[in-house]
C-alpha cells in the first residue's frame, strides 16, 4: 500500500485567503539510501521541492471531482537526498476555488470536514529505504511548519500578486480530519511545459499602450528576468487579440483579471507563475518602471503531456494554417481536462465541446490516458437518475443537454474506433446505459427541456442567439437515437447477452419513428436547417431510400447560401463527411476552401492562430461578435481535422477492425491541391498516406506497418495491401 494513507491532511493555522503557503520540515539522513519514494497530494494545487529542487509537475495534483476523488503522485527522490534535507510543499487554491462566473450562483463550499471551498490542504509521505534493510517513514504531521509566502494572491482566473519584499511569519500547522479514502493514484497525464516563444513584435498602440506580441495564441504563462526597483511594481495584462484600431483588447475575458502584479526588491530575479495559467497571445505592460528589453520575456506553453501521433500537410498554406490552428486549439485546451477555453472566467470541462472534437483529438495525440481520467470523473459525477452534467468536473448546477451529455456514449466509442480500446467500453458501459435509460425514462420531459441546440450556428432568427435554428426537440431525439445505437454496438462488441439489450433495438426504432412522425413528411424532413439534414444523414434517421434525397437537398441549401455552411457545434463535425458519403465530394472541398463568412478559412485569413469559438468572432468590419462569450481559442470547429486525416490524406478507421488493426486508405483528391500527406503513429508502427499530382497523373503512396493489412480505395479501384510501402500511379 502506498504510504500516503498514513499521513495527515495539513492546513495553515491562519486564514490563507488567496495566498500561497509553504509547508515544510527538515530531516536528516544518517545511513546509505537504497531508495526514497515520495507520495504527495493536495486539496488545491501544490509545488513540491526537496532541497530547493522542484520535482512536481505543473498544477499537481490536477483537477478531479474533488468531493469524490483526488489524485496523488508518486516521485522517486533517491538522487535528491543529502545528509541534511528540507522538504517543502507550497500550496494554493488552484481549481478548488468557488466558481467565479460573473452572474452565476457560486459553487457551495466543497463538502468535507473542517475545510471550506476556498481553502487548501496538503498531504505527503516519504519512505526512505536504507541499504541495511531498514526503513524510515516521514509523513505530514505536527512536526511540519507552515509559512506565509511572497505569493500574496494566486487565483486561477485573476492571476498573481507576488511581492519580493514580503517576509512571511512561520506558524504551526493545523491537522484536519478530511477523508483520505478519496485519494487515488494519478490516472491522467502530467501537465508540463512545452514550446517557448520570444516576442516577435513590440507594439505601441494608438492608445499609447506598450504591448508584446508572441505571435501565437497559447495557454501557459510568461517568464521574465528583470530588476524592478524596490517597492515598485510591474503590472502585466493578457489578451488574445487586438481590436480593429490595434489597441489591446481583453473584454472577452469577462470577470477574469488574468493579471500579474510583481513587486520588486531592487534585485535581479527570474520569475514565472506556478499556481495558474493564462490564455493569451499578447501581454500589455500596463505598469512597467523598467527599461524595456523584449528578450527579458519568454512565453511558455503548458498542456497535458500527451504524445503527438498525427501529422498532416498539403500544398495549400491556408489549409496548413487551419491544421496548425486545430493543433494549437487542442494544446490550449487539453490542460488536465478538455476545457472550452483557457482565458476567460470559465475554463471548464464542457462536454459538448469535448465530444465533437474527440475523434480529431485522438488522431492528433495519444489521448487514452487523458480521456480515461476525465471519463472516470464523468462516471463519478453522473447523478443517481442517470443525468450527465454539461460540465465535468461539475458545478452545483446540472443541466443535461443533447449533444453534450451524449459525450458519455460518443467519446468511448471514438476511443474504441481509434485505439481498439474495448476496455474503455467496458469501463464506461454502465454509465452509457444509465444515460440512455435516463433519456427514455424522462421521455417528453427530457425532449421538451431547454437544450443548447446547434450551438452558435449561423441560422438562428436572432443573430445574437447562441442556440441556433434547428428545433431542439429534433436534436434531442436525434442524439437519443445516436446514443442508443452506440450503446447497442458497444453491447455487441463486449459480448453482452442479447436479452440484456434487445429492448434497446426496439427503443431505437421507436425513436426514429417518433422523429419521422414529428419532423418528416413523405420521407423527407420538414426542417429547413442544414444541421437537421446533416444529422438525418449521419444518424440515418430517415428510411434508406431517402438518404440521397436529403443529401441532394443539403447540397442545394448550401449552394443557395453562396456555398457556405450555417451549421453550429452539433452539425459541423459531420457536414463534410455526409456530403462525401453521398456523392458531393466537390462541394465538401468547396466548403473546406471557402473563405467567406462563415467558413474555416475566414478565421485563417483574419489572422487566427487557434480555432475561434464563433464563426464571426471578428466581423468583416473588424468589430467583434461581442465580449460576453467570444473566445479565440475554442477547439470545437476544429473537428474538421478528422476529415483532413481521413479524406484529404485518406487514413480512415475500420469499424470492423478498430484501432487500425486493418487500415482503410481512402484519399479523395481535388484539383485544389497538388499534394496531401498524413502520418499516424499507432502501437503497430507509423501509418502513412500520401498523394501528389503531376500533370494528368496522380501518385499514391501508402505505408502499412509490419503485421498489418490494409485496403486502399483509389477511385473505383480497390487494392488489398500487406505490410510495406506501396505506390500506385493513376
């Protein structure tokens, strides 16, 4: 058993507010050490050091359903021990604060003995094994002390206040009776630092502001090396974008200050945040009593340490920039949980955003550990009646919604397709079943409730409405049908007795019949939105003989709209797929290359370096959609990336042989490109697909890893491939 369970939870014996506190103790090592293992965790976030050397990852222990489980980490610290040692844990609230969404009821204090929602605590055990066979165990107890720190404030949303002059008092610790059974070994990925950026420009705005541009919208923080006069302060504000006049703009951060206040002592220091993160491309030196040298500043990218598995490239630089934006949207929002955005007073695990992007995300990176941890919290957060909250970890308000709560069926299914992970289906099976049962048990009450709709689509009657123009009752029934179908497929794959799920086949048919009775006439949907037609095709909601007619009507609707989409979060991920599947590949490519609003390339041509939340986040005249909900790092529309991999380059999953046990190569060429290529690292090796045109001829090159087989479809020709590299000229 890990020895952390023998330790005590420690709190400061003073009111910590939003400051950080350092817990520490000294110890001696008199004998030769064979191995030293340290286990640590916190209610909040912590930084762990031995003899001044940091050994913990960023924002440890991560964000979980705190009231039900908290991760702990294990560290091998053998090489760090000396004869005389100091172990310290500096802790702050981190994600464990009451939620600060302006205008929304705050989360009540987290349940637990003696600790409130805006307080923090630490726990740790150090096991020293000596070469003579003896052991020594040091745990967090009354022998530790706690001191105030120079971190006078550190808040996930508001940022940092750090005073180099502050000398904190030291106090005894307070042992609290908080449950230890909530502690679990780390399940997710570590959060680590990645790319670094130096300022690419120093901007003096029309308002007289001094702004540094790092050239890339990112998630992380700024490090600086400065000599700030004693008692004077620098104030740094963060922003994603400049306004149409070229001034610093961060009104879209809403109530989040996202600010650094650093008070100098006259000495030279290198400093960076440790208890929060920022979403930004620009920083404003709001107060800066120093001589400016841009080289003194470094932007550091921070995200979960997933392995990059997928790569895509083509002959069009705008499409390559779109792909770049997709990757950086994932980097910016895969920080322990899949967040909606990294900058404003939100940064939450919105389930709808996560499910629409899941397939693309798992091409880009190995997401197995990342998603497995988040799905574990989803299961814990599921309510007793089967409801799946719209946010995981959840807040005190729960509003199940179609296309959002359905993440509990869609995400495990996508992981199964990409990784062949039957175990994730097994782990999540009960969660999936309880959600599907909830939708049927609640019946009309669920269908009639307020859903998020086809979020941020362009076809709402009110242009400021976020709910889109597709009937929410249709969407509720459509996703009920889809989740039911995935539950049935999962049951079959897991070998569940047919008697245990055959009723769901009848329920699925009943749901489709209900959709047809409500929203169809003479085999065709009466709804006029693009998304209604997209989902009818993707989920096969109409009779088979009417699928092509729906696809043709969808194409007509797109043409009538100037070859532009109107779809939102729920329709967009499937749009190009259904056009391709039903003979409209040229139109799918037209949409991909469209640069008029709304389109993917519109944002690219307007300087985006990540995905935008709104198609029209910046309007043609340079003004913004608005400040209340307008993120410029929001990955949902980046779901198109899976089409780049699967259709443009041609590496597609095979549902009959998931996890690329058998590969489907299905590249669909276009005269808009002279070449496209992609690679995907799998447990079997690297899969590659490439095509390039030279005059009238197109060359296709496919690489199949050792031990695998593949089927390559080139036009009307099909080729069965064994391991190796295969070239075809057509």
